[in-house]
C-alpha cells in the first residue's frame, strides 16, 4: 500500500510546471520589462553625461573659439591646447591652489565632522533637531551660500569684521576676500562649512553600526574615553573613513561655484584653481579648446581618486 502511494506521488506532475512555450514567453516579457526600466536611465546617461564628456574630449584637440560659431570650422591641433595650458604661468599657481584648497577643506571637514559625529552619538535632548540643523549648509544652493558668506566676510560692512572689531580682536576690518594672503584661506573656510554635513552624516551612520557590546567589553579592560576611541571606534570606523576621504577629495577638486561667488579666483589669481581657470578660459576668454583641455586634466586627476575610492569601498565591504 505504501509503495503504490509513493508511486502515485512520484508520477504526479509538479503544480508549478508550465509548458515550455509559455515559460519562454514569460521570460521574454520579463526581459522586455527590465529593458523598459533600464532604457530611460541609459538614454539620460548617454545624453547628459556621455555626450558632454566625448564632446569635451574632442574639443580639447581642436582650435575651438568664437570664430567656430560663425564659420563652423574647428581645425584639429592635436595636443597643442594641452601644451598651452601646461606651459601657462597660471597653471602652476592653479595647481598649487587646488592642492592647498583640497587638502585644507578635507582636513577641516573631516576633523570637525568626526568630532560632531562622535558628539551626537551620545543621546541627549534635541540631538535630532540639532543634527537636522547641521544639514542646512548642505541643502542651501551654493550660489546663495556664497552670496551670504561674501557679505559676512566683507571688509567694511561684513558681520564677521564688525564682530571682531567690537570684541577688540582686530583694530580694523580684515580684508578676507581682497587680500592675496587671505583669500584662499577664506574660501577654504567657507568650503569647510559647506562640507561638514556630508562628513557628519556618513561618519555618524558608521558609528551607529558599531555594537555597544564592544565598548562595554573595552570598559571592563579599562579602555574608556580616548582609549576607547583609539582601540574600538577608529578601527571599526576605518573603512567608512577611507570612503569619506576619497569621496571628499573627488567632490572638492571640482568645486567651482563657491570660489566664483566669493573671489572669482582673485585677487591676482591667489584663489584660482584648475576648475575656475578652466571656467575662465571657456566662458570668459572663449578659448574653448584650452578650457576643455584643462578640464580634462582635472577629470584625469579626479579619475585617479575615483579608482582609489572604488578600491577602498570594495575593501570596506570585504572587511
């Protein structure tokens, strides 16, 4: 009796079995749906990212100027545009300013962001409200933020100078934006203010993933305060830190609007970076070929850090 029952169960076809033609039609329909959702994103990337990148690359090898708009001709000049921008007296200054601007911004954003993230990890009243207010610089348009900071840092009527004079810290207004020795410092300070919310958000999320049991175990061994941060927080947070730093470098290298709003790259190119110089060549002097060449150099530098970011993120996932 048991053998007959087992035989009947084995010969019964699965309930989920479907004829092969119907199954193929279903798979074909699902594939079409997948391509239907993927196609708009692919078209968007091709039009608004792929085409500008290719066009910019082609323009960097052409004598592309204002005459091109009338004649339609852009003679091929090879690497002449790259040679011009690399031999330019401004390039070394812009490269140095870009390095100083990036290093100063990343250092300030990360140190302050990490300190605030560790601070907000402790639960206290209104901590959520204060964390929300920290996102304000990140949400405001950068041009609007630049206009407000330009008024704050104004030498004669700026709020910062009036505050410092009232406290007798300085006798007269400090030329934050008009001094060749202070313009880059002022721009770095504003960019730090803009980038702190990003660092706080990512680092705070990384801190939330650290189990409280590790701190309790460390406290039993006498590791509290700074020692707990050194032996527990920092090792666990290291993968997130590497991603934050590399992403910050990539974002900071291409900063344009804050510098244009505050100093325009001046005075005397003291705050000129590769990004602002590329913009000036293209849209102020209408030397589009040279501007494209300088922009491609900046893209190449950013690409190096993007590769580092991908490796760091992959290593972070593995860890």
